[in-house]
């Protein structure tokens, strides 16, 4: 699956070997060019699967650590069942240009309750999705592998499904890199498992302080947990960080997040400063985020990233 054979699928995209990808995604490019195997095809997946099922038996996959007996059908904060629950699987062309086309698997449920969630039907279970066995998920991946550059695990949130995801990967032969597309609220134990299978971490670093995180996403100790997980991800794989600019939050969230990224990683990661915010779900009940970000706010965020010397895109 040489990447040159896939360029025609996105004729308007920039070359994926531009300055951003060369700096931060060298391994990813090597996997696409079949010069290196993805991680999950080089490790003992049975061993990782056993560890993941041990964690989920009294669930501590995320930092909420509900300790519910998921394998016996008990549901924690995310409301995920003891099986794969999927909203949709398709070749996604709306991700970062160096990822598309991306075989994107949207899992049901989430470990957050963001009041502005743009996938709220999935994350908050307004949809019910459908159940898929690990073998059937692997078959679906194999069927779509030739048209995509990666396997993109997202939601909602993929974290609650880690044991069953690993089960699926045992049956996948296609040499596609794994992207872990997440809110980054995973436990350390989960991070230690992920380092064996994840090639590229695609994070969503939302907030620059704990107060905003707790008020808007019901996430406690957000900054400490998310920063820790970014550092662990950087050590074990390649990292692309998304930051969605929230209206009225440039000073309290955007600038602190960008500054911390610069301090931790410099220009060694890609930062996507996103302008796509719109007041979805319950956002209109919160005055500070009940509007679109202004052009001035977006330009202030982009200028600040440039000032910090970040390897950023938009």
C-alpha cells in the first residue's frame, strides 16, 4: 500500500510529506510507505488483551475509575456495554490532510459530558449504535483497508472499548497505522497498554484550567491528567494535538494550552488550531460559549501559535 498509490483519492490535499509531517510524523510516513510495520503487528496482542480485560473487570480504563464490573454488564459513567458498540465506520475525508482518507470507527459513549459536543448523539447515547463482534470489525477493516491510510479509533471515545479493540486487531492483517483519537482522559494503566498498539496519538486538548473543564465537560483534575497523558504519548508514539478555539476562552484556555505545548514539545508535534466550533447540544445554555468564535479570536490564537514557534496548522 504505497502512499503514492493513494494520492489520487484526495487530489486537492497538500502532499503529506510537507514540513509538518516531516518534522513530527516520520514513523507514520514509513508505515504508509511499507518501510515499517505498525506497532500492533509487532507485539504480543494476547498479552495486552489479557491486561485490558483485567482492567475492565473493575473498570479503570479512564481516570473516572468507576470500578464497575463491566464484564458482568454493569455500566459506568460512559455507559458502554461489555462489547463493541459502533455508531459508524467509513472512509473519512474531513480529518487532517495527512490522515485522509482515514478509516474512521466511531464508538458509542464517552468519558466526558461536554455541553458543546458536536457528536452528542453518539457520545451521550441519543443513538444506540449497533453491536459488532471483534472478528466482524476486523473483517470490515480488511474490506476497507485498500482505500485508507490508517485505522482511526474515535467516538464518542474509544477508551471504554480497549479490550475489544485489541481483540479485533488480532485478526487484522492490513499494515495500517493505528490512530488513537481521544479526549486523553485515560488512566496510566491504559496508557501503558496503548503504547504497544498506537502509532499516532490524535488528542483533543480542550482546556487551560480545571474550572472550565469541570464546568463544561464534567472532568475533574483535567489539566494534570491530560498533560501527563500527552507526555506519555510523546514518549511512546507520534503526536498530533487538536485544540478547538472556544469563544470567550482564548485567554483562559487557548493561550495556556498552546504555551504548555510549546514548553513540553516545542515544534516536535503538530498542533491543529481548529476554528470549527459551533454552539451545539447544550451550548446555548452557557452564555460564554453560546456563539461562534470571532475572526479576531481565531487570529489571536493563530498569531500566538506562530509567536511560540509551534508546528501548527489550521
